[in-house]
C-alpha cells in the first residue's frame, strides 16, 4: 500500500472524528432541548452542552452515589434511559445531578460554577416538581391505564435523595431552637418519603412488576425487623426511650402513642451509617 495515500495523524481523519463528535453532541443537545421544552417552557437552548454535561455527570458519577448497591444499579442502568421518555423525570434527574455538581464546586473556590449549578438545580427542580404533580393528579383521576409506574416511582426516589441532600442548609440548632420554621425545614426530608405511599395509593399493586422491587425489598430483612411495630412491651427498646416515653410491659401502639414509632426506630439505631442502609432509613419515615 502506498503510505503517501494515508492521512497524516491529526489531519483530515482527526478533523472528521472531531466533527462527528461535535455533531453527535449537538444532536444530543437538540434532543434534550426538545424533550425539556415540550412541556416546561424552559429556555435552555442557549447552552445545550451544559445540559448534556449535567446528564452525563448523572450517568458517570451521581448515579453511583445514590443509595446502596441495588439502588445504584437501577439508577445507573435504568433511570438515565427512562428519563428520555418523560420530561418530569428528566428535569428531576438533572436537578439531582446539578445539586451534586454544585456541591463538588465549592462557593469559596469556584463561585461562578457554584452559582451556575445552583440556578440549574433550582430551575430543573421547580419544573420537574410541577410536571410530576400534574402526572400524579392525572393518574389519581384516571379510570383507565395509568402513566408509567416505574417512571413515577423513580421520580419519587430521586425527590427523596434530592431533599435529603439539602442537609447542608439545615441550621445546627434546628431541633433545639424555638423557631418553628427552622424545625419544619429540618424535618422536610422525612415528610418527602410519604411520596412512596402516595404512589402506592394511586397505582395499587403495580409495584409487583417494578424494576425497583429488589430495592424495596432491601428496606427490611427476612424477619421483618424494620417493619414489625406490633410487638407489645419493652423488650429490645433502649432504656432511655422507655423512661422518656413512660413505657412498660403492657405498652403497645394503642395505649401509648410513642410505642409504634420506637418499635420501628430501635433496630435502625443498631445499623451502620452507610449508603447500603439508606433504603432502610428512608423507609422508616414512610412507615
């Protein structure tokens, strides 16, 4: 073969590769613009590459930080693909990813990037929640087929992760202060987990065929240690709580308002504080 006919390194072959990559990024950006603009009215066309990068960051980094191994697996392999079908899910995904990027770019060292991702986080979060609320309202009223269950449940998971990530904004004295607003802000993550109950009420038994089944099963163990709150008495409950809540051998969920909650809480106190137990922890407030 006449090597003089081969393109030199960095010449036209390199240009073709670069151009093809640029075109693919443009197409991806345009597809994202079309998906997000369809019902949101957000003006993101001016910087499509930033949206693409935020989506790529979710796939390559953020999804690998969310929950235990089972949850991370669903986030990484399923969620990013599913989001292309539903604008509300894509917006919530981008909000979570932007929040992650914001945390990685500290305001002290990179104030411009921190502000950019803060704005993106807020914009996608607001739009995603509005669209998500519409979907739940429509599903609740619909007599026929419901919207995609896994997309709805995935959005609930991402919403919970997002709200729990806001703990940096919680005042250190939130639980000891007399300021009701501080306390309300601090317990918001707990109330967010009620979304799982709402989805279950709207969709009924759809959970039985969900991609999230392995994750949901991880919220308990084979003995029901983290869901059985009906056992009466004080066996297994911390002594400090027994005294504080005035419990005794006859206490149960009917005659003492704290008993049910403490039965759910006690086994959680023995868990390691790591991502593998995140599902068990968020299931507590939902229950």
